[in-house]
């Protein structure tokens, strides 16, 4: 399937000036899921299962943010 048809979303990351480590990214995703009533389980450093769907975790520059870092989940 084309990547443009896959669901993705940016997770709120409080300190955009600092590159998110694996533990900070996991904490941000866990906080996001808790606030929205989703269940999440991490399978490795760059994969998370949210409400039964597998997502890849991207840690890097947030597009259009002028160099701020962010955490993005993209459906597998």
C-alpha cells in the first residue's frame, strides 16, 4: 500500500529543541494514549501497538516547524 494512504499523527512533545530519546518518545506516546483513553504496548524501540494497530515511531524533525523535533506514529 502507498505510504500516503497510511494513517499517521504527531504526538505532543514538550521540548522541541531537544532530540527525543527512545525513553522520552515512549513517555510522550504513553502520556498521549493515557489522555485519550487508548491502550499502548511497545514492541522494540521504534514500534508501538495502539488499540490493536501497529505503528512505526519516527523521532526527528517535525515538518514545517523550522527545525523543531517531534515524535510521529505512522501505521504499518
